[in-house]
C-alpha cells in the first residue's frame, strides 16, 4: 500500500511539473532535448568555443568577441534605452566567459545578480534543465523594460568547468512571441562539446 502511495505521488508531481512548464498547445521541451537538426535548419558547431547549436538555415550568424549572434534574415532593430544602442529584435546571443575557478557555481551567482542589470525585471518561468557535459545549468524566461519597450528573454546559463555559456534569445515582446517557437528550439538545442 505504501508503494502505491509513492507511485501516485510521483505521478501527480510529474503531471504538475509538466503543466507548470508547458503552456496549452506547446510541446514539452527542456534544454538539451532538441538534439536533431530540423528540416531547413543547420547545426553550428564551434569546437574552439566548445558548443553546438541548431538554427534555421536562413538565419544570419555573426561573430563577436567571445560570442556568436544568431539573427533572422530580415530582423528589425529596436532602440534599447538601457544599453543606449540598437539591438536585434529578436536575436539569440551566445556568450562565453572563462572562469577563474571551476569549482565555483558561477551559474547561481550569475542568476542572483542578473536582475540588477534590467529595469522592471521579472522572472516568468523556470525550466527543468540537464545539459550533458556541464557541471551546472539553469534555464528561465524573464521580461524587462528598456525605456517604453517591453522585452522578453529566454536564457540558458551553462557551466562546464571553467567555462560559462550564456545563451539568450530576446526581443521586443511582440517580436519574441512571433518567433517564440524558433527561439525556444534554438536555445534548447544548445549543447556542450566533450
């Protein structure tokens, strides 16, 4: 009887967890689960940075210091009043940070201080997260305000030893919603190379 109670409890918790992370009509996905390249998509593999990620084949790939930006071919730019510059809307940024100590949980520290950089920061949802070849990882969606513009972002923060990856899809709320499915698939396809 006790075993039956445990089984029922596990099933209820599982159903509630899935309901909490998947909106009605959306597919259940978590970071690291989108491993196959979809039709009309391609894989970007950067051995020098230690990661791989999938994206639509018509998206632009731009390289910057310690990072990569993925952009829809005809994406608009919007002015981010906090950064005082135009930013892609939407876009996916992958930034790499080299850490001084592989034993520190840089992911938790990053998450604790992230709200300080955004006006009107509000975490919307947290996703269950397991990334192969990583020591720490978390994924969550948040919103923030830049001047009069509301932004939505989906962020995956991954640590692998002395490397931390910040994979963030963001855009003006209406742009993010228009591209939500692709942005989610891109971020959740991120993988750490061995």
